[in-house]
């Protein structure tokens, strides 16, 4: 059976003129054409919107103030009309020109979630390597007890089961979102492909602390207090070490 699902790729951006074009080109140059591209710009003031306006291939452009990243992502979801939604934010990219076509060719039917690997890149587009957490061979909502085992940029969810982001969380609403999506997904498909490039960025100490607090609340809600406490302690050590190694001077 020849499958051709419509995929809504959603990019959120604010004042990122230096990176947005690469993200756009990685989407509009896909060999697979049944893609609806949506960009939500938080009313940038650095020329980002001028870059976006130069591409007629973008199906929907929103440029207006928002109350943060996840509010903007919800706006994109509301505009999406595809069978699937895929979040690929400014600076990130679809891995290669034929990634979406190969991913679709690997489907026997239309699963509820498709996921894969992620390549970390630097500002010079050099591939640094795979994420530390590898996608598991089999994914379920319980897999996220171990943390974000699939990068948000490499998980593609049927629109009909995709929840809105909980705006209570400012840093970690993505893990809450993927857990809730996975709980609603009877069929989850491992593409066995690298699906996206993730632009490595600096993390602030304040964001790490706030993100850890939010993750603790989220994971306690889904997995219980004691198991979350133990895992959160170990994760905090790993994340702090990552920050110390990769922070920008």
C-alpha cells in the first residue's frame, strides 16, 4: 500500500535570524512533498520575519506576541491540518533531503507515533555525535521514566492524539507533552533512522534548576514520588556535568 500522509512541520522562532533560514531550507527542500510547513514567530525585531517572508513554500506564518515557547507551539498545533505534527524549532533541521520520504517508505500503516534518532550539531553545522540518550527499540509512555529518551525534534505524533502543551511549565512542557501523547498511542513505530539535527546551545544555571523542578513535578505525577526522586537526583548530576562541559564563555 502506497502511503502519503500529510505531515505538518511546525517551527517556533523568536529573534533568530542567524539560524531560521537553515531550518526552513531543510523542510522545503525535502523530496517528500506532502508537507504543510507552519512557522510561528513571536514578533521578532531582528529581521527574522524578513527571512521568513522570502519563502512562498511556507503554508502558514504567524507573527505576533506570545506568552512563551509553549504558547507559540500550541498556536502552531491549532493551525495544523496534517495527519501528523512534527516540531522542529529554529536552528534545528530535518536530517537530510530524503529523510521524510525514507521515513514514510518504512511505514506499513499509519502508526500513532513515529520516532527516531537525533544528531547534535554545532554552530558551524559540524556533527558532534548522537545524543547521550539513545531511542529505545520499543517506546511507550513508561520509557520516559529514564528522561527524554527521544528528542522532541525526532518524535512525530498523529495530530488527532497530540495534546496541547501545558503552559504551567516554562522549561519542561515538552516531556509532559510526549508522555501524554505516548499514553494515547496504541501503535508506536521506530523508524530506525536519524530524523533530525539538533543545534547544541548553551544552558543557564537558572534554566537547569527550573527545568529540574518542573521535570520532578511532571514525572512524580506520572511515575510516583520515590522512583522519580532517585532518577531525578542522578539526572541532576548528569545535567550539571553537561552544563559545565558545554557552557559558553
